[in-house]
C-alpha cells in the first residue's frame, strides 16, 4: 500500500468517523441534494453542513457540480473503494487467524480429553 493510499484511507476514515457525515452520505445514496436539502434534518447551520461537505469532498466520497444557481452534491461510490478493499484484506487476515486459533483450541481439547481418559 502506497503512502498516497494510506493518506486517502485516513481522509476516508476521518470523514466516516462523524455521524453527521455518515447521515449525509446515506441521504446522498438516494440521489443528488443541495446543501440546503442536506441541512434540513439537522439542527446545524448551513455553514456547519458546508464544513462537513468539504470534509466528504476532500475524502473523495462526494462531488459537487454547478446546475444554474445551485451546486448539487452527489455520492461518489468509487471514493470508498480503497477503504472497502483495505477492510476486506484485514477481515480476511483476521478470519484466517481466528480459524487457526479454532484449530489450535480443538487440538488442545482433544489432547486434554486423551489425557483425562488415560
């Protein structure tokens, strides 16, 4: 994994660490929305929502375009690809470790059963 990928991961996980930003991503999964539309369900100022949007944009999780006078936000699913791959790799590694631990514990139980029966 390159240093650039690690920095991208840090930006992605930092963005995902905040519940407001996760809620924004969930909303954008349903379709494009303006900052005002994204701010509606929150007891936050439009400025606060704009700051959250900038964090999500820097992480590559959303993008904004210009349509007339509005700047709708849209989800960028490719932005989460590196994080999903990283999680998948680590999940597989830990699953393999747990499987080896299970095998080791089963062997210990068999040895204990044999010693108890002897």
